[in-house]
């Protein structure tokens, strides 16, 4: 829920987008607060510097008496191309796997590309956290039409790692292993060929010290 003003939002996004212009093999997506989405990306859904606009969340409902909610179609009309679904902060606020699946369906129906956030709150010695991640992925990929599910980007964000220092964050090799596991689950829903193509992002204690190593892995 930052920044506070349209001017700040436009200044931040312009700074990011200018650097994105040089990233020829990279898709850059900016997810401002909903009131600033049109200001950041314009009506086309894409800024002048090739950065794409995303919604931070969408309602699980298409329309109706849901005061304060924002529908996927409204966000699409405001210039959004992507939607973040299942972010850890939304899950903490009460979004179950079933609600996340409903939101994903609404986003897909509105023509938004989905960035599906998954991740465990803690790691246990018996690796039950792997089943948590598996359930989060299949709750969405298992119910969407395969044609739509192929367009999903999966963002792995282990909640326990967010805000941790560099030395206590997951090692790049650990993230690599989880990427392999996530793509394995995607193949269950989409088949081997499409499952292995699913883009996997990572979030959680990333800074200038470990970003390069994580990307390399």
C-alpha cells in the first residue's frame, strides 16, 4: 500500500521503466496500487518504456454488491495486463486456495495474465511444506482450462524468508531445487512439454548480494 500519491507512483515507475527499456530479453511488470494503475501504464496497459502494468489483487467476484472490491474486468479496463493472485499477504488476510482459484478464474476470464504466488510459511524436517506448495499450484492449474493455465507465471515466495538477512535466506541452490519441483508440479497439470516452459519467479530476501547468483541458478 505504497506510495501515497500519483506523482510518487509515476516517478517510481518511470525510473524502473527507463531501465527496463534496456532489458531486451526481460519482461518487466510493475504492480502499483489500483488507483494509480492507469497513471503508470496508460490505457494500452504498457508504459512508454516497455514495462507492463499489473494489479496487486482482484476480486473473486465478477460484479455485484461487493463494496470496496475491484473486479478483474475493471482492472483490465484500467490498463492492467497482469494480475498478482495469491500473494502471501492476501493469503494471510484470509485467501484460501479455493478463493485464490476463484480469483485466478476471474483474472483469466478478463484477459489478464496471472502471476500466481505460492510458498510455505515455514519449513519442516519432514518436507510437508512441499505438499503445501503443490496444493497451491494445483488449486489453480488443476481447475483452469489448460489453454489458460499455460499462460500462468508462478512466483515462489517462501514466507519465512521474506525480510531475512542474506545469510539466513534460502541459498541459490535451494531456490533452484524448488524451481525444479514447481515445474514438476506444473507438468502434472499441463503435461511435460508445457509444464517445463512455465516461468518461475522468486521473491524473498533478494538484494544486490545474492540476486545474480539466484538468477544464474
